C-alpha cells in the first residue's frame, strides 16, 4: 500500500499512523534524551530564576520570504525568553493540523524548526499533535511554550529611567511588509524578506559584556510604535525619538507608501529595542553591529522625564508629533 502524502485524521487518532508521524518526523527532527523518554510530561531540572512564556502561531501564508510558520514559532518564543535576559533551554510544541495538509510541507516546516533551535541551543522536550477535519483549520497552527534560565536579572520595563538611550537593533517593518506582499501577490523589483530570526546570540553577547541593560523587547505586532508606547506608559516616562535615525529599507518604505502604513507600526520578528544608560549605548551598538541582521543597529532616541506616558517623534524637518499606538487591525494573522 502506498504511503499517504497528506495528513489524515488517523494521524491524530493515537494509533499506528500517529506513532509513525511522531516517531519518524517529530522525534527525528527534535531528537534529544528528554524527548526520547516518551513520558506524559518532560521532567526538567530548573535551577534559580526562570523565565516562562507561550505563544501561538497562525500566520498566513504559512511560507513567506525569509521563513515559514515553523521558523517563526521557534524564533518567536526563544526571543521572548531572550528579552528577559534568559537563556532559552526547553520548549514544548503543539501542532493543530488540518486534514489534507501536505506531508512534504509539514516536513519542511519541522526541519526549519530544528534548524532554528540550533541557533539558541534550546530543545523541544514535549509536544502534542491534533488533526482536525478539513475546513476546521487553515492548514496548520502551532503553539510553542518556552522556559529559560535568567542569566541577567532585573531586565524590566520598570527599570527604565530618564536619561536612558533607546537603541534599535536593525531596520524595521520587514516581517509585516513581507507577509503583506506574499498575501497580496505583490512582486517587487528587489527581494524583500522577513527579519524572522533568533535573537539569543546577540543578546548573549550583550549580557556577557556586563552592560547595564534596563529593558529589552522584540518589536512584533504593533512594531516599535507599540513597544515605545508600552514602555512610556508602564514606566511613566516620556520617550523622544528621532525619525531620521530609524532605519527603513527602500522596499518597506515603498510598501508603506503603497498601502498607507507607517513603518514603525509594522510587525517585526527579529528586531528588538533596548533601553540602557547613555554611557553604555555606544558599547552596545558596537557589539550589535558584529552580528548578522544588526548591521543597522543605532541609537534612535532617549528617555525623558517630560511628557510622561507619551512618545514624541521628531521629523527630519524639526517638527514634532506624538507617536501613538497603532489602531485597528493592520494585518491580521501576522504571526
């Protein structure tokens, strides 16, 4: 009998087909001693302060320039841990797969997850697979939950202080623009790719340099506009940003002009913002510039004790305006 080329309901039924799917695909890709024990729960040995996060991924389309839902699911959860100064250690992974989903596509996604895990050293140690009837899901949804050992305590929005420098790791808006162009079938003269990437390697070096990092956050949904507004309100400070210092590639700028978006509102999946004392800012930027994806790292502004709870954006021509939180549903299912 020919082997199936698509996911069937039996792949989630607990029988032979499910055992083969888990054993020959998931276990081979995510192989590690904890996972191989095949227990109902992973037994972990956690020491000291631990960060814990979860995220679900429903991005459409599943494949886009620069990544796919699998790479995104690993990078997204690992990055949340990294932003808390935590070394990513263990992840769980849950798959909800629609009946009829192509097995080759699933293999591609799972292999990309395995490759992304290697960049942080994290391991998938438990998981779950569900198959739903055709029409009950849009191909594939993934949930990942992660835990990590906090190696740099005290990184928190509450630590932000007036006088801090605000650093942006790279050019913005790539993920949102890449998803939009893939969804709309828009062809550009030059190749626009998502910034989807694991941030732990660069964060690890920043921590190793013993910099006094006050806060970090990856600028996902809502872009840097959301991050800066959340920080200003939570820390009750003002934040002053120089628009000319915000790096935006030509492709993203063109997409924004075409669809009426602002680049600072668009989602990113491998871009983060740091707040730390001014005297440490240049050293932080110097470290970041050594890493792939951070070639445009730069200081974009400062934290102020004026206009608390507001972000002020200064244009290249000297005018100022409040940078507000994005409103409405800019791009559904961005991650």
